[in-house]
């Protein structure tokens, strides 16, 4: 009892028809408590898993809580088991009577569990149940001023948490004895308002610096940028520790241990249905190894998978296992029920937070990452773009790229700005990539291979034109050449590993991804920015290319089926056009007046019906930027194409005449024909 009887026991005092304590409970979110029925069954670490992080947290609380930091931030990607760690740690603290309060936030369940103004009342109610001294003070405060329950987060925190403990300390009352007790706030990023999330962290930081307040705090969340920034402030160094959950060898071992035990239980429960004898492992080692490989240490994928297999509502683990394997193998016939529905719902919620205004850039980044096109070379073993290169390739500034990805830190590895020239953007876990590339699983967030290829080709064509503008300073205006020089300089200075030559064979890399054998007419998904690039593309600057990658006309014609293009964009030639007349004249000079058929453009398969050693021509482009492509199909398999590009500024070169004669199988009797090299590729450094 406080001196002079300044405190009264009003926990049962009637106020507007309700006990004061009931008002406090109703102002909070009892559904978010540690043992709330609404959370059953709660996520919990399987025995013998996450032992290292649990040991560190327990030692911090029990053995070191008065000497070390008073706040610990537990963070990690989506689905790595943060809530399970927080639940298990809170239960361990409760067993030794060190738990003061626990709040598990969620924006997918009851609305109360994501309301920032219910967090402090929830904590206060649990503290009142934990300490009779605090109970008397807080109920007195609410009885005297019930509006505090409707106040701002800052006022609630001060009136219900900070001031009661300061008042107790002023009267030398220790509500928990000599020990500090634990408050757990799990899923802070699930709170509705980002500003409130950061404000709560700041309020806790200030409270943790007051020795009169006998609380230590565990806050768990995804590493969202605003939360990471708030925790990174220098003044937090002495008050906050960090525990990062990652997918490492320990996590993979823990997941294996968890799955073996869960599948063993399923086997025992359904031993009359499962044909494998109880003495033998089920699933067999080959299937189990396949599941482990796909799960790859990701706890939410593992738990979702085993719950699906052992679903009592179905009661057929063999059939459920077959459906799960079909999904993990990328097959579409995994049944009516999605084996990873819980995982997919998590990913959908994360993507739903991306602003529609920035979503197009986000989608482009995800599309390139999903299909290993986040590089100049389509070779999947080639070095991926650094973040800086990514922004350059997509023709957007780095700030916009960071803005486009800021909601995805829980599912993507996104480097800080100081590492942007060294590190690229990658998936935390393969399951997010699998989700994005499955239309049944991701719905409106689905990213098709065509979308990725379209994005890649769009930006590749833009960079292809940059190379052409740089290589032809006399044929383009001063501004265009200066712009090309600037962009290429930025490209070559954007890699911390030093200058490379990744663009010196850009044409080859560009067209390799669109080999004729992989093109399906009408398959490609068009974007308006593809049309923007093609409408302004300088086909008049195109250079003759090597046999392995000479299908730029195929790409151009395939893409110009977009309704936005006029029929004259790709054409046989118009008599009234001075540009076309000059191009056809140069074709006549190339062939020594031998006639060449124009490419048939009326159908959807302009190149499909060409036989081996066929030669056709087509004019592509707008006005003065038009070029004439004389195309040779090499062998019967259609794997080799060669192109002679003609423009209006110069007649055919000796090298081009040589190439023509070789195509026609004519005798080559003049060494001059093969002496002239192709135009040199640019050399910036």
C-alpha cells in the first residue's frame, strides 16, 4: 500500500455500468494474448529446434537483463519462424514467472489485432493481472479519466505504462521484486499504421532508458525499411540488441528434424491407410529429400506442407502427399486445394501493400528475377545485375527502384545504398519465386515468362540503340550521341568490380534470348514501352551481325503485331517514299540487280515457312530511321540467320557484297570483298 493511502482498490469499481478492469480489457485486444483461444493453435518452435536463438534470448532475460540492453529486436524474412520463436520464448518466460505481457499482432484475423491504439491497453491489462501494485494504480487512473483509453498512442503509453511505474518507484515499490519482466510484441509490421509502428519503437526506447521502469522488451517484425531505419538510429546502440533469423544450416537442420517428426506422427495416425510399414520411413528417403530441397529451411513452407499432408478433414495423406509433390515439382495438377495456401496468402498480403503507382516497376524487377533474366547475358550462370545496374537497365533512377521494392524486404534481399554497386536483388526463398510464376497460386500477381521476356527485350532494345548511337556519332545528332555516351559511362562506372565488356557484344546477348526456335507467334505479352522503343528505334544504324544471332528483324516484326503499330512499320517498300526508294536502290546494288523476294508479312508466321538458304528482305522503321534487312536462313533447322543491314546514307560495302555472294554460292574472285571488317563495336574505355 502506498503511503498516505493515495491509492485505492477500484478494480471492481463500477464506471458507466462496467468494472474499470473490464473497460481496460475491452479497450485492448484480448485475442492477441499469449494463450488466447483465437490464436489456437499458436505457432511454436518444435522441440530441439531454434535452440541457439532461444538460449541467447533466455540468457538475456534471466541472467543478463540488468546489465545489457533492455530491448531486443527479433527480425527476419517472412515465414522464417519469428512468431514461433516469440511464442516459445514468451512461454519459457512465463514458466519462470518472468513474463509481464505478450501481444501477437496480425492484420489477417480480428481487426483488433492490428489496431495500434489497442496495443497499450492490451499490455496494461496483462500487467494488471501480473502485479497487484500496478493493478491498483492503473485502475485508479482509468476511473479518474476513462478518456485515456481513447487517447493517442503517445498519451496511452505515458499514462498507462510510464507514469504508473514512475509513481511506484517514487514510493520505493518494486512491482516485480528486484527483477525486470518481459513484454513481447510480435508482428509489429502487422500493425495497420507505419507511423504508429515507428512511434511505438521510439516510445519503448525512451521507456527502456528509465531505470525506474522494470520492463525488458522483445519486438519481432519483418525487416521493413521504416522499422529497420528506426532501430538503426545511433541512440539505440546502448538500449537495443538484435537477433536476426536467417535460413542457414541450423535452420535447415531444424526443419529436417521438424518434418521427420511430423511425418512420423502422420504415419502412425494413418498407418492403416499408408501402405508403408511403420518400421520403414514415410515418405521414403528419396521423396523426403525432394521435399527438404524445395522447403530449403523455410519454416512456414515446412509447416504448411506437413499440415496439408496430414489434414484430418481429408484423411488421405498418400493423396495429399502426391498433390504436394506435384506442386513442388511445378506441375499444375495438384488438385482442387492448394497445398501451400497459407504461404501464398502471406505472399499475397505482402504484395498487396505495394502502391499501384509504383507496381509496374516492382513487377518488372520481379519478372526479371523470376526467370533469371536479371543480367545482360541470358546465361543463368552469368553475373547478375547489381542494384545500380538493375536501375540503369530498367531506365529508372535508383531512388524509384528502392521505392518500388521497399515493401518487399521480407521476401527479397535488397542491398543498402552503400552496397548497391556490389550486390544485386535476390529472393530470400525459392517459394516466393514459385508463387509468382504459378497463375493458380498468385492470381493477379502472376508473372508469366512472356512478361519477363517482354520486359527484358524492351530494355535490351533500348540499350542496343544506345550502343548504335555511340558507335555512329556522324549519323546521329550531337544530343543523341552525348546521351548515349553519358548512359554508357554510367553503365561502366556502376560496377564496383571494375569496368567490364558486358555491352561490347550486346547485340549477341540481346538476340540470343529470342532464338527463332523459342518464339511462339502471338505468345508474347506486349507493353506500351516496347512500342515506345520500337517506334523510335534507329534501324538505319543496325550493323551486320554474326550467324548465331542475326534475328533482330524477327524480333522487330514479331513485336510490331501490337495494334499500336501501323502496317507500314514493317513493309516491302513504298514507291512514294524517298527513303524506301533509296533503300531498294541499295538492295539492287548489293545483289547486282538480282531480284530478291520481300518477306511475306500478311500472316502470323512470317519466318516459319522459309526453307533453308532462303533469302528475303524487309524494310523496318519510321521514316529516316528505317533500315532494310536482307535476311538469309542458314540451315534446315533454322538455327542460323544472317542479316545484311542497308541504310540510305551509304551504298553496300565490299564486305556486304562478299556476304551476298557467299549466300548465293557465287565464286568469290576478289580478295577485296573480304578485306573490309565489320563496323567496330564501341570501346568506351
